[in-house]
C-alpha cells in the first residue's frame, strides 16, 4: 500500500499562473509546476532560504524539500531550454492559516457566498484591490446571516487563499484578472464575475438562480453577460485541508 503523502505548507497562491515564450510557433507539451514545487523556488531562489529553512517553513523533512526542489528546477529547465509553456497548478499542499478578524465560522450544510464589497453596499469592481468582502451564509435556499471581513491589504492571487480560509463556496465580483481567476479556481470556489450594483441584491439573485453575470469576465471588462443565469456552485479541487 503506498505511503500517504504529507501535505506541504505554502504561504499563499501565486499572482501569475502561466508562462509561455513569445516567439514559439509550435510549442511542445506544457510543463506543470505544482504549488509545493513553486513554493520551494520562491523560498530558496527568491527569498534566499537554505533547504533546511525552507523545510521548516513548509513543515516537512529536509530530504522532502530536496526532492521537491530538484523536480521544480528540472521543470523550469524544460520550460526554458525547450521553450515549453509553464503552468502552475495542484500539488500536495495546505495553505498557511492566518487569523481573519471577525470571521464567523461556517455551519454545517451552509453555502457561503463572498461578494467584493465597497463599504457602501455596492459590489467593488476590481477584485485584486478589494479591501472587504461581504459573506452571506445560505441554508435551505435562504440567506440566514451576513458579515463583512477585511482583507488586511492582501491582493490578487493571495485573495484566493483568503477566500478559501473564509470558507467561501462562491464568489460574486466585477472585474477579475486571469491570475486571480486561477487562484479562485484552485481554491475550489465558483466564480460569477462581471456583476455590478447592490451586493445584497446580487447575493439574493444568486440564491434565486437569476443572477446575471459574465462567464468571460476580465479585469478590464465590468459589463454583464448576455443573459447567463447561474445555478449551483461547482466542485472544489482536491487539495489538503
């Protein structure tokens, strides 16, 4: 029976998830760098930590870090030398837990909706710069409670991890870039973007199944889609919790 793989702690999600050469007409197969491999590159090559210090931060053995780091460097070499597309996704990891001031824990059988919030009741239109989310807890098809939480200056990819720690199942927002979309997807959160107006009304529309949204939303496009109705929330990714 194979040994269970221990999860490696990472500080958060990256802001950039895909890299590809500009001048490649016919790229070979892409290379996938796992999030725990990305974390070893970030800690050792960017922050200048030793492998022992990296192992302590990721809460694994040094030999494990050595193996992860070697795999990560090999994949980077394939991407650079062979001109392959490099994407970041998946891996055996757990996010570092940070205390979120004022956060009420989600009860059992609750769906939690997160909405980018401008503090005046409206949906904030720039996901990566949002300073607050309003969270709505839904039970038996009804919103039973809501709360506002601050992001403590986090932005872009880090907000995907923040929302996961908020136990959000669904995100309603205005504009959102591809890097942040990847972070939200990695966190297992269903996205409904391109929405504007009153936050409370949008959350209720989602519950009612009548929310108008843009499935092809980008950070520079805040309009609504052409009559796309939302249903339930999607399935999350298989990561360590």
